């Protein structure tokens, strides 16, 4: 029930809820490519066959008009014909256009490639196989900001496909030119794009990005999280940090050493769900590490904010907060005491009583960790906060063997602490009165041997005298 076991169990259950790719939809205000009105009309009326013929025409005006038409239909909100254009073999020509000395044609080509790379893994790999990555990285140095931004968007889609293409983009040298673009006068939309692309470069843990790459990312991530209040920039930056902390302690330490913990903790008080969710994930990952890493979060004042999140209106946030608390509770007695001192345990018990079942399961882990690693006095205080009734109620969840096992551990630890304090008779009677004893006895017929053994051990160690007395009375 210590931290390593608990975190493997809980963190493996986490799901990706941050989309790795995105398409660039059609907009009215086009920052580049000032096509003449006649060409725009011509592009709007082009069929797939016209587009393919135009792109392969060898006439630069026709190439531009056809490429504009291609990116227009690829920007449709529903069912863009990515496969039709891929099968027509236009991707190599679009990649060729990236090196042309024509910023309009480059821009249209990058936009089209961005949307192709936003599709399936096979569609993205067509773009990569055509050699697009090197050309896109070279365009990060363009004198046209909109062209550099669009190239970055395309690279973000490619990196978001998976660890193989993520590492390919890093290997071909995206980091330095991307970081160079972050200047004091950089626009908010551009910084949003940087933060999102960085989140994809930090994404995936099997395998994770190299330590060398992470050390190059972190100063930029620290700069983004400290110097911005924009929701989207903060959200994607925090997602990046959550990915980097979802691993062994040595990688968590890289993030801690980057000096972002205090800012992460402060963002737990954000009013934006888009920011709270990744921030809470990153904090939960950090406190899954060593005691020293957990102390960095506690020293930044996380406990009162976690107590606040345990009563959040969104059950998703409550669940993540309870998971984070469970990682803290798996620490030492000083860290457990911080949960009591900052009034985190009372709302935790309320979650155990009144939350939805997913939240109750996370709260049960936190309670189990307190009873496993806490002092006798801390366990008694936990009991006084009314934890026994909701624990006994959770024994009804017979189909969830893991939760029942965790609850039985908690009850055994509480009864053991009560025995040490000379209060076993009172507490065991309380367990019986709230229906706990009957439920524990019922678990002797559970199909899971571990649960059967735990239930039997509790009955024999803490209730055998009562049962013997009942037998004599009968």
C-alpha cells in the first residue's frame, strides 16, 4: 500500500484526454496568399481532378490556385477528402513546393500538409515519407510569421502521431528554431501554437522523449508557464509538464529543478477547467515521486487548494484531486499530518461517503494509505471523522475486488490502531452496528481468495470473542 504500489495502480488507469492532432479550418481573414479574386473563384470551382492536374501542371500560377483549392477542401469541417488527395499522389508535390521561392505557394502547401497530417497515422506517415519534416523545420526561420506558425502547426500534428514520429521530428532539429521564435513580441496565437507543439513533443511514455530533449524543452516550458495568463497557453504547457512527470523519479526531478512547482500549485486555483485538469495531473504525478519531491508540492501550499478541489462541482476534478491526495497519503507521517492540518481529510471522507463510485474508489485508496502509513493517533483521528460507515458501505461493491480489498485493509488497520489504544471493543461494536460485520462475514464466500483471506483474518483477530459469545448464548 506504499507509494510505488499505489501509483502503478492508479496512474496506469489514467486516460489521455488531450487531443494530439488538430486541423486548420478555413478562415475569412487569410494572413498570407493574397490570391486575386478571379483565382479565388477558380479555386472554389475546382474538382479533385482539376486540383491534381493544376498541382502537377508546372505552371506556378496554376499550382498556386490548385494548392489553394486543395487546402480549402481539406479544411472542411466534416469529412475532408484526405484519402482522395493522398491517393492522387499530390503530397510529394506539396512537399516540393515547400522549397520554392514563393511564400504564397509555400503557405498554401503547408496548410494543406497540416490538415493531411491531422488525419490517421497512415495519412500522417505519407507526409513524413515524402520528406516534409525537414522542409517544414526550415520554414520555421521564414521572414513571414504566418508561414512559420503554419509550419509549426504541421510539425505539431506529426509529433502528435506517436513516439516514433515525435522522435523523428526532434532528431531532424525542431527544438532550436522553435525556441528561437519565442520573442517578447510574439503574439498570443503564436505562443499557443508553440505550447501545443511542445506538449506533443513531450507526449508519450513508451518510450519517453530523451533526457537531452527534455532538458531543452524545460526552460521554454518554464518561461511559458510563468509569463502567460492565457488559458490555452497554460493548458498546453501544463499538459506538457504532466507528460514529463508521468515517469520515474529522475524525470520528475528534472521538472522540479526547472522551478515550475510553485506556479503549478498556484494554477490549481484557476477558474478554468482546461487549466485545472492538466495542472492537477502534473501535481499528482510529482507527488507520486520521492518524499522530497512531494515536499516541494506541500511547501508550495498545495493542501488547502486540494481540499477546495475535493468539493469541486465536477466529479472528474474531484476524482483527480482524491488521486493526488492518495499519493501524498502514501508518504511519511509528516506529509500525512499536513493533510490533517490543512483540513484535506474531512472533505476526503465526504467524497468517500457521497461521491460517485469512481471518486469513492480514489478516496478509498487515500484512506487506505493513511491507515497504512499513519501513526496510531492519525488513524484514530481519521476514525473520529466518520470514515467507518462509508468504508463499510463500500463493501457492497462486490464486483470490484480491488476496492473491496483496499477497504478491508483500511478496516483492519483501523481496528488494529483501536486495539492499541484500548478501544477495540467500542470500535468493533460500531463496525457491527453499521452493518460492517455482516458484510465482512458475507465476504467469506467471495470468489476472490485474497478477499476471503482478508475477511477471515479480520473476523478471527477482531471479532472472534463476539462470535464465541454468540455461540455460547445460542
